C-alpha cells in the first residue's frame, strides 16, 4: 500500500495505519475500525431503512463486506468514504430486494446472491460446520474482541452459538426469536468474523 497521500486528514491517516495493521494480521485493528465507525454507519443506515433491527443487520454486513475486500482499499480517499460507500450500496440493494419481495406475489424472487437468507447448506441446525469451527477454534480472543463492538443482540447470538454451542432451535427458544431471524443474523455475524479470520496470517 502506498504512503498516505497528503490530502488525507489526520483522522484518515490514522485509519490508514489501522487498515495496514489489519491487513498485516493485527486482530485489534479490525475491532478498532469497527469501533470508530459502527455508530455513524448505523445511524446513516437507520435513516435509510427506518428500522433498528434492519439497520443493525446492514451495519454488520457493511463491515463484513469491507473486511472481505480490505485489500482492495486504496488510500486515494479516506477509508471512511470507502466504508460508507459500501454500506450505502449494500443498503440500496437491500431496499431494492425488499421492494421486489413486496411486489412479488409468491415471494419467490430470484435472488442470485442468496439475498439475505443463508444458503440452505447452512441451515442444518446441529453441529458447527467447517467455517464455524474455524471461528470457534481460531482465537476466541479475537472473536471476543470484535464481538465486544457489536450490539448486544449479536453478542448474545454469537456467545450461544460458538461458546455454548447451542443449536439454532435452542437459540430461537432462548431469545424468543423466529428461527429464520436467528439463522439470518448468525449468517451475517459469521460472514463478518470469517472475513476477518480469512485476512489473518495462518498462525501467530
């Protein structure tokens, strides 16, 4: 990554050092980036979707996508600009899909991207699959570091799934949430964590 251009503010230059640390496998840098922008992203998305639960989900997705593609970020502009663009585009897609869903009578919209529901392969309720095992085994510390930056609802879901190994059904009962909601939200949380773990060097 090139040296920070002069046009970046001090804040953006600090973000750039965090991004570089994250790319070099510094787990805390991811948590710190989330900490710096989580609320701003959340309130922007809340204005767009006008629903707290959706805004929380979309915030998590925005970070998941950003961390997945963090190697593609170039410091020609601030990291925050890039992150907000990802969040906005993702939210516009969500709104578009939701409109399509309401218009569609049979609710069976062809969503190539697997939309916001996890692929069926992930819906087995019992044991953890390989990706989930990675999250569980690899750095409970990292997961806790990042999870501590999440809204309480997500923290609880992750704790029950990965630390206590509840099945989806047990989590739905425990939190009194619809099963579909539990699956969809854990899918987002898992993507976020997996995208971070994927960017870390194999072992420290």
